[in-house]
C-alpha cells in the first residue's frame, strides 16, 4: 500500500546490480519474537495511523498456525500480540476455523480487509475486516476447499471486489495456477477466470510447479503490478522464489508481461535454512510517492525479511525480460 510516512528503506549496495536487494538487518522478525512463537513468517503489513499495523502468521510451539495483530512505528521494529486474533461475526454467523495462516491485508474504501488460508475441513480462503486491528469481523469463506493464496485487489474493478487465489489440494499441493474471482458484496464469489498458469518446464523452471499471488497488486501506469511466488520441485523438495507480472488495469485476468527470471530467490542463510529450507514467500509491500518499495517476505517458513527496489525499475525489468 502507498505510505505517506517514511517506509523501511536502505539504498542498493554500491556493489549490487540486482533489481531487488535484501535489507542488511534481515531478518527483521526472528522466530522467537513473541512469548509463544516457534516461527513468524508469511505476514502482512499496512500503513496505519502514524505508523504501521500488521497481521502476522505465528506458528506456536505446538506448531498451531494462527494469525496475530502487530504494530510498529517504523515498519521494522514490531510489537506483536501474544494471543491470536479473536474473531467476531461479520457478514455471517461465526464460522469454525481449525487454523489460520498466510494472511494478506488491504485497505478498501473504509476498512482493512484481511484474507488468509482458513482451515475449514481443508484449506480455503477466510475473509475478515477490521477498522482498528483490535476488533476483527470474520465473513463468509470465499471459496470451497481446497484453496490458498487469497489476495484482494485494493479497489473494486468494474464495480466488483476482485480476488486472486490458487485452487489446491489438502496437502502440499504439487500443482497450482492463479485464478481470479469477483464479488458484488464480499460474500458471494463467482465469475472465476484463469489469470496465469505454471510455465512449461524448462522455459522458466523456477515457476514450473506452482504459482500463487503474493502481496496486494499495485496499480501503476502499465497496469497492476503483481508480485507472486513460483515453485520448482527439486530432488530435495519445493523451492519458492519471487517473480512479478503486470496485469491489465480494467481486465486483470489479462497478463501483459511476466518475468522469465525471478526477482528474488533463496540465497541468504536465513532463506536457505529453517523449518522449511529454500523459501522466499512475499505477502506484503509498502511503497512511497517516490516509487520506492519494501516487500515483506517469509524466509524458510521461520523468520520475516525485507527486500527493496524501485517500482519503475521492476516494471522495466519485467517488460524487458517477459515470457
Ligand atoms: C505453502 C504454505 C506456505 C509455506 C509454503 C512453503 O503451502 O504452507 O505457508 O510458506 O508452503 O512451505
């Protein structure tokens, strides 16, 4: 989301030619940051009041997956609650939720909307809204199980709310493409369209097994800039990297450009080692009027990191290296 206050930032290192670079103080949130956490990763951050607020995935030391509110003045140093978000009933009776993970947060019109992977007889997409990050109101699940990576666009398009998601299975899903669904009211979802599929091996192999939307898309002069994760199944398991695509502003199931090379892939020690090695999993971004962007990503399903870039340079990179 656009931030009017200073965003976390560090200039590109003098010896770097990378389009995106890591924060030298990564990870910004360690695995034992709260009293009960085993790991804090794949979490979402937005500008809020005179600082930032977020919804964090903290797996506890029973490895129960849940989401927790957090607050920060600078977007780097976070106070995260020790107790999970307690939902009240939103646009329906309060639904059961066996687990919650991989939240995204977006401000639309008058409130913050949270989407996450909700355990309802298998993973599906849960939706809630909040005004203050204290009280949260849970709404209807968007889809039938099984589905993951529900990411809302930050405004209605053609009069409807629009969400990206990835239909999946009940396990670690060895497949997955990005779809789009539409809703007049945040309750009933339909008009499902394919957006993009995995790449045929070996065309762009880092994204040949599954792909899923990352942070909330950003409206630019070229269209919607979508950061997403792409996965390759190697002899040692899945490897998660980050790429970007540009979708048509008015018809976002049309992909205008899509990066052949990744923008960020597991390479730092905290991305290569952890509870699930080799994972870079972006879930949120904040950017300023100058076009500088900070991306929050989960590293190795254990800690949270930041990467930086310039939106214009990223767009040029995607256009010049498009599939
Ligand atoms: C996905 C989700 C993510 C996780 C990723 C890599 O299926 O569980 O939360 O980061 O796998 O383990």
